[in-house]
């Protein structure tokens, strides 16, 4: 694997191969006995970098796993092949749109409930999830509810 080619896309600090990082990203919230472990963790900052990272992995013949916020418990992004490159979407964490009228917001794949809560602060809207932590939320669109007092 040529990690320098990935680093040229995402920046040196966002193309990691150290043992501690690779071990951490080789699991979801459970340990999987049959997990192959990842050889590198690449963290793109935008969709263009995601596309370039995927193209680079293909050019090097490397298997890829993609991780959003990291709260899976199904093994969905756990490596199943040796030398897997994990594409960590955690830097794609922006709230893209907040539509107050139709009560939804659109988020990137690495968004957390914490960032969603911050975007909704002071709007009179909230989600059904009141967790304000860094727990991952589903990408694309999140339905919001108007906050109303009960009398």
C-alpha cells in the first residue's frame, strides 16, 4: 500500500497506518473475532476527496470499508479482507440544510446527534432523539418536530 498517495489527497494527518488507530477502527461497538483489521484509515473532508480516495484504493487493488459515525453494531464497516482501507467519513459532519417550514434537516454522513442538536438550538425544533453526545446520526435527512408546551 502506498499511503503517501492517500495522504496527498486528504492531508498527512488524515491518512493513518499506526497500530493504535488501525486497531480502533477495525471494530464497531463490538469486537468481531473474524475481523481482518484495517491496514489504513483515510479521513476525507468532502465528497471530492471521497471519490479520489476510492479511485486510489481501486488503482492500488485494495479492499475498502466505509465508516460513517461509527455506531454500527452489525459489523457493516468491519474489514473482512486483509489490507482493507477504511474510509472514515467522520470529517463529513456538517448540517447542510435546516428547513424550518417542512421540519427537516439534511446532514452529511459523519454528522452526530451533537451537531444536529447544535444546529437546532434556538429554532423551536428538536428531533425525537434528545441525546446531545457525539453518537452518529443517520446521514441525509433527519425529521424534526416542533417543540410545544403541554397544558
